[in-house]
């Protein structure tokens, strides 16, 4: 998922879209992402865009 976000940095994403790509519910995907990366998917994406 991180590679997908990095490759598509010019696009906008929603949690629902990212979760669908991972075949998960948005709540479950968000919780797993937060646990693994200590950041929400959207915050992570925004930090990458601002670098």
C-alpha cells in the first residue's frame, strides 16, 4: 500500500478507496495502518506530498 501511495502521490485518496484496494473495511484498514505506521493513512499521504 505504501508503494501504491508513493507511486500515485499526485492523486487524492480517501480512506474508503485505500481500504477497498486492500480488500478491508475502512475502519479495520485505518486501525491496522495506524498501528503499523503510527499515522493515519491520510496523514501519512499528506506528509509525503509536503516533502
